[in-house]
């Protein structure tokens, strides 16, 4: 009888969630496919990891020291080789935990160890008439309308998932009888070759669009910046480039900003292509996300449209990547793994040797620089596609205007005129809430957050003062704590107050508000969008949510209510953002038949920012900023990282950064600024400091920063810190 335990002979490196700078070694009794998930022991727990490489080998790692894998969860690779490589690069490049890229690549249910098979299901698919129908044509049944609208949003679904959402079998059957959907039973795990067959014919391209498309088709490996004014038909160029990609049997990945991925966007792709389109966005349940992800990775979807994290979706035979509104801030993740999805997409396209199109009316300075120096192909669409003229842009000098809560007489009159003509008006105001402060008229006291270095914003809804940085709320004080005056009230105007004021001024016109409160979920956002489709005049009021590539066909006047704070922000990118925002918001005007008008209220009408913007010359504006960046060695002429540190004890946070600054300077490869207090120097009770690290060479920046994680644990003595590579803001 032998009681000898046999040591499993195969060694495998597994990426494990946690603060590790590399994979951990395990052993197993049979070979493990790279890219398969494994359940492995870690301390006393058992965690799901991803097998990423063979090894570890050598005398330092005797096999008896390696713990055996508990279970291999996937018989084959779940993440293909290209995604494994990209995920490993992510952790290295952004100097984050080794496993973070791998975990980002997996939907939540797979991260938790759930099954990766599409079950045998009844699949519901829209028919050709089902794709085309407008939901409200289904007159008598609200449920059927919702069902069609939902399917047009998520394309295919299973009967089970629809039943879970409260739809009945009977409602499905009625739609089958109307020939709007089909239901098929199959275990859908076979790939489906893309065909590029169209439901509706493509538009005939204008000359500029044709030149752009030809350029993409001619140089299959290059990145392109498609710089086209708002409404110039960029999407049509994407669609035709994708069509060609599908005809070659390849698949396409389209990234859009979070808020831009509306049912209208998805429908625009679905109504063009017969091939399967799946969407990946924050409105999906975990089960829907898993299903969409599996359809993509099994090769059933021909086109994946998704937001930031979709950049890591496995897609066999990927032939083209599109990043729409490439300048958009939502591509940069602002916590944990702080990646920039546009840059990851560029890396993915480069490694795969495929074209990538970055489209926007307002390129980021980085992309513009790359295009102007020949690293990207530069494609220009200078005219609006339908021949509509760009709107006229004028400033209103607020120093010379009577105004009511910041709404000038001049703007008010123009609003009234446009509404009287039956048009829609869009008013932009970058402050949510009722009023940005709660203020004593006698002594100037303002209500501040007790946990942050910030004023509280007054919200009429729920009647409370709320901190927009930590969420703290309190009841508004009726009298001043400093001088005991009872002349305390809301000061300034936020979107909530603007809505109230406009409702009083134009009682017969609907006021539709877009901000993080009125459109807090995707569902609410879409509901507000639908209200803008109703006939008749309307006022749309909101924050930068309005600037995200959405078409408001009937808007003829755009009013910029308040922009001045953006002129003076200390952040590096504030002016770039502001120029983009103004151009994008202005571009919402006059997209339909009628020429638009844009009026910008400001106390600083002579600010140079307005000159090029009035002439629709974003390029000159951006090139001026680029020249400034070059003088100061800032991106894209140098490389930047920010190290942020926070602690309940200011001295500890500052001291930690001081140590790091010493170390970094000793490498003699980087310049270091700081420690300095962050723009918001205290948030949620923690003091915040930062170091700005700069270098002319990317490799120097990385070489200097990489060892920091070995020297300084991420959380220690109530101090936590992180590195932000290519930061979106220096705050
Ligand atoms: P962008 O993405 O640049 O903002 P879109 O692609 O949404 O612009 O196009 C704006 C409008 O112009 C849409 O209504 C679109 O259908 C129309 N359009 C685009 N290209 C053409 C074309 N070649 N001929 C006619 N209309 C076009
Ligand atoms: Zn007072
Ligand atoms: Zn606060």
C-alpha cells in the first residue's frame, strides 16, 4: 500500500485579485489552458483567477512549495491570447495590480466563477419589420411597445430574460403573430460569420466622406483621426467602413461615451446591418452582460458597441475599431485601474494590425498632435452632411444686461422667439442642484461641507443642502450661524432652479431637464430623451450631459447660461475641456432643417477663447493650446503622472509624498512638483495631496515609478495612495 501523495506535475502562473505585482505560481495534475479561469487557494480563502502563463520554473520554485489548483473552471481558454497580452499590458502600463486588466476583461458573473456557456435557450430576434417599426406604432399595447423598444435596444434576448423583466409569453406570441419577432430554440454556441448584408441601403457619401472612407480602406494598418464638425456625417463613414470589414468576414468594435449609447445609437447600427449587433453598457443586468459578452467572444456578434470597458471584449477576427467622440472624458476611468480606453483601443489595434478610427468634432490635444505630426492619418469633414449651415455664435456681455437669476433679457427674448416659431431651445448650465450655495446676505457666510473643503449645493427636491464631493446632506439653516441674521437663502442658479424659472416664464412649454439627478439612470435618461421627441416647442435644460453627441433634431437655439467658472479653473485641461464643451454644445443647434443660433452669456466677452469658437475654428483654438503645452513640456510634448495620497492626518499624507518625491528625484529621470494640496484639499474627512511627475520620455517615467509599489504598500498607517498615468485632470 502506498500512501505517498503524488505532487501534481504541471506548473501554472495565475493572475489573482489583490495587491500583487505579478501572477502567483500553482500546480495542477494536468495542463491548464492559458486564459482559463481557476479556483485557487489564497491564504484561507479560495479565489477565482486566470491562468496567464506557464511556470514558475527553476530552483527557486521547488514544485512541492506550489499549492495545487482547486479546480479549473474552463476546459479551454476563456480569454484569448490577444486579450491576455492586452490585459497584462494594462496592469504594467497603468502601474496597477497585476490582475486588474484580466478582471476588467471578464463580466462580473465570470469573475465570480459562474458558468461560461450560453444555455440552451429560446432566442428572441427582431425581424426586418421589427427592427424598423417605431414602438408607438403598436397602438393598443403599452407592454408590446416596451418589449419592441427593449429589443431594439439590446437586439437579441432570451425568452427567459424577458420573462424575468415581467413580459408575458402571450405578449411575445402576439409579436410573433405580427411578424415583428421570431423565437428559435437552440444552444447558440457556434460562431456566425459576418456578411455585411444591409437592411437599408447606405447613404451616398459626399466627397469629403468618400475621401475619408477611401483612406481607411487603402491603409489597413493605420490609426485615423476623423475630425468632422458636428453633423458632418462621421457616423455614416463608420457604418460604411464597418460594412466593408464585415464583408471581409471580420468583426468590428465600436466604443462610445457612456451617455451616448442610447437606444437610438444602437438602432442606427441594427437598422443598417443584418449581422448581429450586441451592446455592452451600464444599463444591462449581469446576466445580459454575460450573454452579450459570450456572443461576442464566441464569434456570434459581428459588431460590438460598448462603453469604456468593452475595449477588452474578445472578438475573433477583429477587423476594425471605431472610437466615437474620442475626446470624451468618460473614456478615462477615474478610480482603481485608471485606464484610458481610447489609448487601450489604439494599443489593441496596433497589436492586431488593424485600422482604428477616432472620430470627433473636437479632438483631444493628444490626437490632434498625433494627426498633425503624421502618426495618425488625418481625415477632415469640414461641412455638415445635409448641407445645413453651422450655427451663428455670439456672446452676450452680462455686464450690460438686466438678468433674472442669471438669465439675461437678451437670451430670454431669443428663447421666446424660437419657442414662438415652434422650435426647441437648449440651455446649458454646468451646475446641478437648485443653487450652488446657501448664503447669508448680511455677512457673506456660506454653508460648507463639514467633511470637505467645499460649499454645499442647495437642492429644492428633498429640501436639503448636499455636498457634491462626499454626498453629505443637511437641512438648510434658517438663520446665519455667524451673525444670526435670517437673511439666508439660496444664491446662484443650478439646473433645478433654471427648470423652475423657465416653467414660470413659459408655462405652456415643457421643460426637460438633463443632469445627474433628473437622469440618474440610463433608463431615466432615455425617458427624458423620449420627451424631446414629442412634437411642439420645448426647452431642454441641463449640464454637460447634453454635449455628448446626441441629436436634437428640432433645436434651433442653444443658450450657454453659465460657463465662466471654466475660464478660471486651475486644472491643466480646463480650457481644452471648455473649448470642447462649447463647440459640442453649440453643435446641438440647427441639426435639422433650420439654421441654428448660439448665444453665450459671459462676464468676460473679451476672453480669447471665444474668438476662434465664434468662427467655428476649434483647430486654431486647439493649436494655440498645443503651443502652450509645448512651451511647458506638458502632454503631448512630455509625459505626466500624478501620485495622489490621502489620509485623515494631513502630515502623514504629505510626508509619504515627500519620501516618494525624494526617491523619484534620486532616479534623475523625472521632474517632480509637490507635494501640493489637491484642488479639493479635503474630501470626506481626508486630506488630499498630490505629486506631479513629469518626464520627456515615457520609459523614464515608468522606470522611475514602477518600484514605488514595492517600497510603499498601497494602504499603510491610514495613508492610501495611487498613481494615475496620463491623468485626465491635475486635481
Ligand atoms: P456626426 O456623426 O458627424 O455628428 P451623423 O453621421 O450623425 O453626423 O450625420 C448627421 C446627419 O446627416 C444625419 O441625419 C445623417 O443621416 C445625415 N447624413 C450623413 N451623411 C449623409 C450623406 N452622405 N448624405 C445625406 N445625409 C447624410
Ligand atoms: Zn450672516
Ligand atoms: Zn463633502
